């Protein structure tokens, strides 16, 4: 494997969605490896960006909006990076049902605009696009790999599949060094609280501190393949180290239930979840017949990638971070 061509000085990288969970961890990784990092965020860029405050003076921020793909292309044209990491996208799958048109536009159309602009640059950057396990949907096989049939069952999954296919099309027909990272659920203390992992870890911390008394959840037997966000972005970086662009599943390879998640989180603070967890049938959602579990064998074989943080370590770090947040004065708490 070799590094991509660089312009004068440090290699330049452009990261869309830099202020999010994945973008902030990737920004840290790139800075640690000597990159000049440009981060794309929504306007106004002067607002508080909690995930980036500790590195804000080391990066350059640009404003762009997924709803206006031309702004993304303009940012790419301005920076002319050696590497482009496109992470920005709506991330909460259930919301895609409320506005399918915007979901498709902000994922598929925005990706198309960036890929077209990348191809127009000379030299063209190496490109990573974050897609999703949602592209598989009711694939009919588990675990899923890079050759698994794609049968998405949500507008989000359909949009991510379009982005995934666009990457492959421009790579095959125009020689663009573009990779699609088919990522499964990945978590960290920076995960927003609307996601079940943070809902659970925050609840465990709040109940331990006597702030709350119970957490209300849906299907405790729902299965997900959870990895650490830092491991996932390291996989993205490794993809652009390879001289051959391709698509890779990034996952732990292990399916775990929400019940297991609850058990680990509450175990971190010495609580019996049976005394504090209530199931609300109104929160139950149809679960896919195909368990969403990824097979990362190709990434392990070709990129030398494998998760370094265990599920238990990841959840413990999230609980500890939530304990720390909740102990802070209310005016100083971060999400």
C-alpha cells in the first residue's frame, strides 16, 4: 500500500460532516497523521461545535449544505484535496420516512455532485463515501458481505444504495479512485441521544446518579452489529491507502441484542436492568427478517483492518462519558 499523491507540504483532506461523530474522529485521526484538514459543516461555521472544539484551531472550516449540492462541489473545488471523505448525511433512519424526497436528495444527489466535481479536478482526489448496511435490507442472508444482494426497505437505504452504486459506476467507467464503506452501526460518547445506544448508556448513568429511575425501550431482542466509531473511521482511512479502490464492509461481525446492550451498560454501574427497564409496545418497530450483521473478512484480508475496541469497552466508555456529563453543572453540559 502507498500514500496518495500530495500537493505542497502536508497532504490535504476534505471531510464532509466534520462536526458529527464520525467526522470528528476522522479529523483527529488525520491530524495525528500529519494532514492539513478542511472540514465541511453547516452554516454558520462560527457556532459551537462540541465535537471539534478541541481541534478547531488546527483545521479549516467551510460551510456547505447537503440540500444545496452545489455548495459541496464548490468546497471541493476550493480545497483541491488529495483525499475526500464524504460522511455527511441524514443519519437517523426512521426520519427518512417523513421526507423521502429530501433524504434521497441529501444523500444520492449530494454524492453525485461531489463525485462529478472530484472527477473534474486534476489530479482527482481519492474518494471515500460512507454508505450503510441499510442497503442490504431484506437481503435473505446473514452475515452480509460485499456480494450480498441489496434489497433496501427504507428510503434511507434506497438513497444509500444509489450513492453506493454511483461510487462503483464512476470507479469502473471513469477510473476515479473511489471507495464505498458499507458501515454497520457504530457508536461512541459522541453519538446523539436519539440513538438507542446513547439512550441506554445515558439512562444507566442517570439512574446510577439518582436523576432518573427507569428507561423505556422497544424491542429488547432487536439485533444490531455494533462497532466503535474510531475503528470505523480508521477503516475509511485504510481504504484510501490502497492502490486499488474497492468497496468494503466495515463491521464487528457479531450481532448483539438490545438486551445485551442494556446488560453491559447497567453492569458498568452495578445496576440490575430488570429493576429499571420498561418495554413500551408503542415503541416496537418491524424488525428485518435478515439479521443486520456484517462480514468484515475482505477488509481484514485486504486492508489489514479489524476492530480494536471491544463492544464492552465501547459501552463502558459511553457510560463513563455520560456519568461525567451528568455530574457537570446544567449550564455546562454537552450533548
